[in-house]
C-alpha cells in the first residue's frame, strides 16, 4: 500500500494525491489518504471527495504502523522489518522543491509526506490522473451556461489570487502577491497569440480586480461560485482554452487539466518571495511561458 499525507488547499491536495497515485499504480497496490492533519489545520479541509478518485481514507490503526521519519534512513530500500506481525510502513519526507527521481522507484509500503509539486512525479500516468480528477457531480445550473460560453470561444482563464496571500503573514512571506503588471504583460502576450480572446477572471478579490485591472479586452468576472465552492471555479478554469495562472497550485491545475492541445499557458517566473526557494522550484512545465 501507499499512504500519502494530505494537507493544504485543494491544489496542494491534488499534487499529493497525484504523486501517491502514480506510485500506487506502479506497484498495482492501494492508495490510502491520511487526512488527520486537517483536524488541527482550520484554514483548509479535505476536498478531494469532489473528484472520482481511486483511494480510501486511512484508519488510526493503520497509521500506527507508520515509522517516524528519520533523515539517516531516507530512501533506505532494505528488507521491511516487522511490527506486531505486520509490515512496517516507512516514512519518506520530501527533501527538495525540485523533482527527485528516486521517488518514482520507491518500494511498496511507503508513507509520502510532502507537496510533490512537479508533474514529473505523475506525468507518465497523465491519462489516469485526468480521468480521476473529473468531477463527481454536475455543475450548478448557474454555471452550465458559462461552461457553454467558455467552450464556444477562445476563452482565457485569468487567476488573480489575493486572499490569504494578503491576510496571512506567513503565506505573504512565503508567496507574496503578483503585481498587476504581471497580468497586464500576460494579457498583452495573449492578444498576440490568441484570436479574439475572451477573458474569464477568477479571483478571491473580484472588487480589487475590477478597480485595478485596466484593459481593452472583454472581461467576464466569475463571482458566482463563492469560497465554499471554489472547486466550481476549477471546473470552469479547466474548460478554458488558454490560461494565465497565479503563483498558485490551484490555477496550475486549472491549466494542466485543460484538454486543449494548443493551449497557451502563461505563468510567473517568480513563484515565491524567497529567491532561494525560486531557485529550487520547477513547478512550471517547460512548454508553458514564464514571464
């Protein structure tokens, strides 16, 4: 079995699931999700049940079999020791923001603890990931017409994330907020690459965007879903043909799940406030445009 620790928002949970799913697929074994961290993490909740995923939730008895992480034992591939007659489950903690290829050849009975924000952890099973990240329910009536509009034009999703990037000091220190200049530059580039683009704005601060984003392009503000159903924004994003993403795993997935083979995806070259973290981070696929 492969157990993966889930924590963070929906985009983070999707990366964690995808990495665990690939390893479970490799071993033809079960994927189990540890969601116990949300009991003490009031900012977020478990959200993957909106998708048609192939996993179960870990029990407390199962988690008791997980060995504590030990740096000296990282990627030790020796014979599994026994615990009360059952195989121990070794903990593997993410060591770098960059892709670590050793993860792909880990043995069975592993507990993954990290964010795993690189498509190389699961790109070889992209079809499976995209199938399992389809929504388990139909969109609400208010969004069905918007979906038709998005599918029928040269739609461009633009994600402007502020929210906790502004209000939470720790998040601000880690991520920072993209300036309006990034979005103006990205929209100018879209105009050169996409015929008659229709811009669909997704943000947790639509009033701020309306006051600050000045462009001659047609803008459609998506403010009908609300914070409790932010996954509906993800559904709409992923149906757009082109994308301007924030330094956010949420809009990363909106772009990655898009089925448009000729999609233009623009991403920020600076993902974190900390330059050292930017040096290690390789979250943006090579065929996306970084500015």
